[in-house]
C-alpha cells in the first residue's frame, strides 16, 4: 500500500491525558499537512510541513498542540492535556512539491474521543 | 473571505438521476478547486479538480462547472449510483508559504436510492 497511513485509527482517552498520533506520507511527497474534522463539518487546516520545516500553523493549533516531522518523512501530532473539545477526526495529507502539483492525498484519519 | 459555502447540506437522488452540489467563494485569490468524496470512517478521496481558467471539466460521470464571474462552482454526478452515496466536499486552495492550503466547504451528504 503506497497511500498515506495514520496510526492509531482510533484513540479514546480521558480528559487531561496526552495523546500522540503518527502519519506516514506517500514516500516521494515532501509536503505534509494536518487537518481536523469534527462531525458534520469539512476538514480544517491545522499545520503544514515542507520536509522537516513547519512552515505554517493555524490559529486552531493552540499551545497544547505540537507537530513534528523530524527527518522529513513521518510526522507526529501531539495533544497535551486533552479536552473534550479536542474530540475529532485528525487527518493527515501529503503532496509533491514539484511540477506545480497541488493535489493532496489524505490518510484514513485518527478518530480521537476524549471522555 | 476565506469561507467556502456549500449547498445543499443533504441530497437524495434516484438511481440514474443527476446529483448537483453547489459551492460559492469570496476570495478571488483562490486558484484551485478540488472536490473530495468521503465514505464513513475513511479519509477524503480526490474526485476531480479544476482551475479558474477553465469553465468545465469532465471525468467519467463527474463534471465540474466553474463560473469565475459569479465565484461559484458545482459538481454534477451523472447517472448517479447507490455506490455514490457518500459525503462530498468542495474545497478552494490558496497558496501560502509555498503550498496550497485547502479551505473546505461543510459537506453534502448524498444518498442515491436503488
């Protein structure tokens, strides 16, 4: 399977706990994006990496959220001190950085439930 | 100005019928307009996309119509099938920091009756 993969697919946690999600992009893609999708809504942009550099962060990404892409390959998204409002589907997408390509390929998402 | 407004929220179509979903935007800096299909529990999958220099693009049963002056675009699904039952999202893309950040509509839940 050469698509975008995410792990875990589901995470249930108690309020106040920390959680970390992983995204593995398509191997030749050097651009990686995180989005958040709540029930009945479209995905909302959170942050973007080109290689290992985090180039843009949304105002939705509070101080409790941190994302990394240490070697320009996989990425992690950590949420500290989770709140019930963090319950959502967290989607990762990747795209190429050449040829003017803008198509983003999405992974299956990680569904987070905060109790 | 960053919003993309999508309608209808839900749509029921008979098998073989035409499904039409509409989107509108305000920011004329948007320059790429993809449509994504999402099944329950899955990530969005790209269906078809268009740039504003083209008024129509067709791929199989899926057609995007684009009206630059009205700042509107729509997805037409011809000969709709029960397998097309899913949620459809329009999006608009704007270049920021060298990439194309997507702004999504709120989605249309399509049900095609057999």
